[in-house]
């Protein structure tokens, strides 16, 4: 049984139907596409899930490279750049969901307020 706060993101993902379908390769991602404004013949990009270290690294799940010390940074500039860009992408996604959830909560309170006013006025 899943309880709030007692399980990791990776565990919840692996136990969910969404996670299981991705891990088994059954999830119906759209086919790879060339990015907009790119020249014809440019390599097609696959759809993916941007994740953190709690998730497994798979073809359609991108996770950061491990390592934070100075030696890692000096010898792995490409990996550090990848980590930075993945982190930035995840931040944009999380901000978008945050804004959407705020809009949902705002609308929910607005509806509840209208219902309360209607009940107080006797319809």
C-alpha cells in the first residue's frame, strides 16, 4: 500500500501504471521528430521524460550524470553541461505545473466561494 510521504519518487514511479508501461517499453510515445526550424535531414529527437537520480536511466528517461567534485567537473565538461540543461528543463516543467496547480486551486476556491454565497442567500 502506498502512503503519503513514506515512499520515494522512484518507487512510486515503478509501481504506477505509467511507470510500468515506460519501463516495459509499452508506453506509446509519439514517433521521433525533427525539431522546428531545423534543416531537412537533421537528426530526429525522441520524446522523453526528464527525471532526477531517483529514476532509472532508460532510452526515454533522461537522468543526470553523478558527480559534483572539482575533478568530475574539470574532466567531464560535456556531462556537466548536460546536467545543467536537464536541470533547467526540469525546472521549467515544474514551474509550469506549479502555475497550473495554482490556477486550479484558485478556480476551486472561487467556485466554493460562489456556492457558499448562494447557500447563504438561500439560492
